[in-house]
């Protein structure tokens, strides 16, 4: 979601041509081990391969079943836990000067003319669901987490699987990225 923007207080979003790619990774669950540095590296590799190598931000969050079930109900209208949710931030939207959620002030150390990073969005993964699905889906827990990370990032970058054609394109891209950055690094 974009923050509320006061009239006349718009600025353009940085296009990721310069600066640092930031991948924020957090593990907010304790049921299954998550190698944060490994998955951050995978996310960086995928984003870089997809042409994002400048000032851009992505959040990768690992949560428990209760947390992802709540997000799934709130944002997708679905009951129960799921394996991955992606929350892209529309790159076409302009960003308001203010802070989210009210956009009322510039906040600390924020120059109204300052460009902001390209905010890609959030990928939220539930390791418990991934572990349960892995044997019949990707094979191993690690392979399932890698697939979910790549899948979520592709959603954030605008891919979808609402039609058979979109599904075919997205799955081919997933396979290519996993072969290049996950399977080849074992």
C-alpha cells in the first residue's frame, strides 16, 4: 500500500540505478531453522539477475502459522495458514513526502526533495507450512524455502499465475533462477 500523500507533496521514486540493494531478513518464528544469511544471498542474487542492483529495498520475513494465517485472512480473504505471501509495492505509484500511514509530516531527517529507494515490497514465508509441503512439492525443506523465496520475489516484481500462460512463464522463470542460484550452490 502507498502512504497517504498530501496534495502537492509528491516526489519520484528512485529507479534503482545507483545506491545499495537492501534485503531485510527477519525470522519471527522458532519452529523450523532458517539460515538468514543464505536466504538473503539468494534474494540478492535473484533481484540482481532480474536487473535490480541499485538503491532498492525488499523485506523477507519468516513467520509462524498463526501470523501467516492472520495475514492470509486479512489480505487474501482465505482461512488458515499458507506457505508464502507477497506484498508488492506498486512501482508506478509516487511516494508522498510524509510517513506512513498518515503522510502528515516529513519525519526525522527526511528532506522533501530527497529521492527514496525503490521499495519493492515484502515476501512473507511460513517455514512450518513449507516443511509440511516439501516432500510432495519441492522435495526437501531447503528446496521448498528456496522455491518460496523465488516465487515471492517474482510476485513482487510483477509476475503472476492467474492464467495457464502466466503460470507457464512464472514456473519457467522459477526453474531458471533456482538452477542458477540455488541448486548450483549446494
